[in-house]
C-alpha cells in the first residue's frame, strides 16, 4: 500500500490470474474486504486470464464496478473470453504493447445422446449469457461493424492498438508498481 502525497489517496498493487470461476470470486471477495478494512481507495490490478464461467465473470464485473474502491485494470499478456468482462469493471484500463484480448460468444458441450429438450435448455442458457455479456461490451467499447461480425461467429482478437481504438483500454501502458510498493497476489 502506498499513499499519493498530492491527494492522500491510498493505493495498492495486485496481481490476479487464473480461471474465472467460483474460486476467483471468493479470492476477490476476500481481497476487497481486506482492501476496505485497510482504507485502500485505488487498487491497481494486473489481470492474466483466459476466461472461465460467464456467471462468475458477471458477478465479478458487477461487484468490482460497484465497489467503493476505484479499480485500475492492466493486461500484461492475455485477457480473454469472460475475463474481458471482468477487466471492463476497471474505471481505468491499460495494456502492455504486447498484450492481447479475445472475446467470443458463449459455448457449451452437450452430453452424448442428449435429448432435444436438454439441448434447448443449453441453447437458451447460452443465448441468455450472450445477451448479458454483449450488453456490457456494447456499453463499454466501440467495435467496428466488421469486428462485431467476427464476434458473431468466431473469436475476435484485439491487439493493444485495436483495444485502444475500441476504448477497451485508455492507453497502452505497462503495469509498473512504484519502487517500494508491496505487490500482493489475489
């Protein structure tokens, strides 16, 4: 934890990596509880994740976006799938020059021999997940019609330049904790 001498703002630096799942949700809940107890006002978080479960990503997005702590997110390598939604919870967002993002529609695997009614339930769940994540994407970033078309049927990859143009990041800037700052892994 460090204190900005000009504004008296308590800042802290964190890393968050792995699958977006119930374990990550639990880790973030614990970390934010500790941050609030410690009076942290701004949390810088380096995210590294290839994604995971949509419901867990949406929970983290809503939790972090509405937290009393200002989250500044960084991508130093890869933020993909539902982890992009989690990343969008940051009020400021940055990525390294070599960082990449990937977004796509939801997918699932049906059990072999699944009956039509079971497949319908899976399809409806996927459509609901897509609607929820796409609404966050559309309010947070601006993709070209060509990029939206790719997203409709395939994985859409964005490099740092593409991410800046789309408004996914504010700037291309590395995660760089100040000398002497304590770095904590969530």
